[in-house]
């Protein structure tokens, strides 16, 4: 019994000595491993204080332009548009023609749209004549001084502007002499326009319709008290320009209306002042009473309508 106890104590002592030796060996190996390494000091991050004087401004997102109601936007209303559609009439299909001249009075309510401050027809014509985009033709024969409405006598830009602006008489108080100086352009002086048009019966389509040939602004002659053409413009040449010029449409704000639409769709009010005749007379040359002139204008319209009806009789 005592011998067994002694052996147990010796075994415990032997285990304790072995454990102590292993611990010392681990510490020695750790020191040897750490001896060859360089210790790098760990830097403490520096916290930068924010400058309280600087304010962070957030970027604002651009606002979308709100829609201004249901009418067509001005940008779309003022953009260029195509010319009004006109069928092509071939020369071999022309069965009957009749030429008439009409006066359009801007003092008439329906024609007043051509004289609004932002859409004056005279300013459009003068601007494009000045830019040499339109050709103005002399309303008189330079040799005989007879009234003409063809395209035989083109005007220089300076001459066209001189006719439009007119001249002003200036009197010298000391000498009493009167000299003429160029006047200034005044759109309010142009209250009427004259159009030259052909009524054509197209035998291929069976349609009797008008085609505007030329357009002329009229100006009152102070001496004769008559409205006279300033210059003539070929309408077919002016259509590309007139199609881009907008007019106020009193019937529908969402329906753009161009100057070309105004003429091609016959939205104007007018009266006939002349038709082709043997003596090349105007209505005023034959009839002195203004009321009777209007009746004569209506008679000419009815005569053309009767002619259209007669073309369909077999």
C-alpha cells in the first residue's frame, strides 16, 4: 500500500517537471523569433476638424417648364411650315381662263390680321426685298409710264425701297425753294393690297379654281387720291416666305395659320376692281358711283360662276 502510494507521487512529480520544461522551450523559441523582426510603430490617425465657415451647397436640379395650358406652344406655332397644297395644272389641261384683279382692304375686320403689329405683310415684303430674297417689279413702264402688272421691269433694291418710303417735300424758309428728300418707312400707310389672279378650269380634274399670280401693296397718292401699286411681287416666288409667317387665328388658338394659308384658302374679303376687257378699263373708269362699282364687282363674280356652270352643260 505504501509502495503504491509512493509510485503515484513519483509519477505526478515527473509529469510536473516535463510540463515545466516544455513551457520554458516555447518561451525561448518565441524570443528568438521576435529578435529578428523590426517593430513598426502604429500611427494614430489625425482627425481633421471641419471648417465651420464653409457651407456645403447642394446642386438644385433644373425644373421642368410647366405646360402653359392646352393651346399650341408659341415655339411650335412660330416654326416654319410647308406651303399649302395646290394641285399642278398642266398647260394642256387648261380649258378656260379668266383674269381678274382684286383689292383687299385691311380696314375690313377679316383682313385686319395682315396688319397686326407682329404680323404685318408689308414689313415681310419690304424685309425680304431689302435682303434680295424677293424681286420687286415696276408697276409702270419706265418708257411710256403706263400702268403694268407683269414681270418685265424688275426694280433694284434701292428703287423698290424708294417707292415704298416715298418722298417728302421740304421747304426752305429763307429761299422758299422746295426740295424732295427720301421719306421714312411707315407701315400704317399701306392699307390695301391688290392681287392679280387667274380663274382656271382644269379639264383633267373638272375643277374651276383661282390661282394668284401677283401681289402688290397699295399706297394712297396724295395728288390723285387714288390707291396705286408700289411694286409687284410674283406670288409663286413669295410663297416659300409667306408659309413661314404666322397670323393670328381668331377661330382656333391650336391651329396655326400662315400668310400663305390666308391667301390660298381664300380667307380674305375683297372686291373685283378690274377684269380683262378690250379697252383694258378698270371698273372705276367705267362707273363713277362707288356703290355701283361694288354691284359691278358682284356681277363679275356671278358671271364667272355662270361660266363654270356652262362648262358642264353638254
